[in-house]
């Protein structure tokens, strides 16, 4: 089957991509605007690099074409906090995905307790297992509907026990969730290992 994006409606392109590019990590992003804090989850999210530590997330406009509060707030105050979502906060994260009117405090609606950040002004979500304070590097606008925010992580926060003495993250302690298509999510609970191979080595069997 071949499908030409130029011949598809946007909603069909969206279904094909979100159904194929899986699982996707979820960034629960807090920003601060003139009407107070805002929280929203985005699954078009990933790391960009580590020197310096950089990440990105993509935000589509509202159905009426207006920018979402996250992008609007970032244009006014270029700071944000990215929270990694685990199963314990999944339902509250989902509340933050609701299209509330501007000015509604999603953190209060979801029942999230917040704590002050150390290096940026938007608040941190206390129950999120990983909290990354970020400064905006730039927003890249694509067409008239999509915006990609690039940020530098200026401070990491991890719940106790997630990072060991060697600096490795314990996946079982983090217990992250990933986004699939529609209303479906997934757990990271079925792992397999592939050692990186080097030139001259015989291929290793999958175990």
C-alpha cells in the first residue's frame, strides 16, 4: 500500500503517523503566563542532545487556529518545566489534556501539588518522578498550525531511588508510560537487550 500525503486530509495523516510512530514519551509541560500557571501534555516530544542537554516538543494550534496557552506563555516568558509521566500520575496528566478555556489552572483541576522551581519561574509538579527545568532556546513555526519548542535543561530533579550511584536511571523505579494512538497508552514492562556490535565481530543472536 502506498499513500501520498498530498492526497490525504490532515486528520488521516495524523492517524497514520500517531499509529505508526509508537510508543512516544510524554512531556507534561508547565509554563507561566499572565493568568497564572498552565500544564499540558505533549507526546511529540524527545531529547535533542546532551552537550548541552536539550529537548524538544511540538504543539499544534487549537481547532480555531489560535495558539495554545503553552506556546503563548513561552513567547512571553521563555522558561518551562518538562515532567516525565509515570503510571501513578497518568489520570491526572490526562485531566491536563482537556481543552479548558484560557486562564483555567489545569494543575488545580488535576489535583497536582506544585513546588517552586530553582532556576526558572514556572512551578514543578511534585508527584512527577522526573522534573526538568528548562530555558527556551527557540520556537520554530511550521506552516500556520505547528510550533516546535527547543529548550535547554538547566536543572534535573529525580525522586529518590530512581538514579543509582553510577548515574543510571532505574526504569522499574521510573515506571514511565508512553503514548500510542487514540486513547491508548503503554507501559514499559517487556524488555529485551541487543548489544551494540562492532566491525569484525560475528553477529550475536537475540536472546
